[in-house]
C-alpha cells in the first residue's frame, strides 16, 4: 500500500484550511470554527483511512483464516524446480 499520495493529499487539504483556522477580522469567529471543524475532520478521516481500516482488515483476515487458504493456494501453484537446477 502506498501512503505517500494519501498523506500528501491530506496534508495539502490541511494546509489549505489553515487560513480559515487563523482568520481575523469581521466574521473571523465563524471562519475559525469552520477551520477547526474541517481540519479536525480531515485529521480524523486520514487517521482512520491510513491506520484503522488496514489494521481491522488484517485482524479480520487472520481470524477468518482467509490468509492461510490464500497461502496454500499460492504454494500449490508454485512450480517445483527441475532436477539439476
């Protein structure tokens, strides 16, 4: 799994929301609240998508035994080396 594109997109979105979070002037309170919500939501979604979902998938796969069946199928398909190789 490649994390770089996911994390780069999340980081760019996060940095794009920083001006909302640090707003000042007229209507700044509403912008700050919106920036906090957007940044917090993006951080939570990134953490869930990058860490939580793969871990849950791995645990469910191990508990179900699907990984063992897949390994056995791969091992059975592997060609045996000929004599003299």
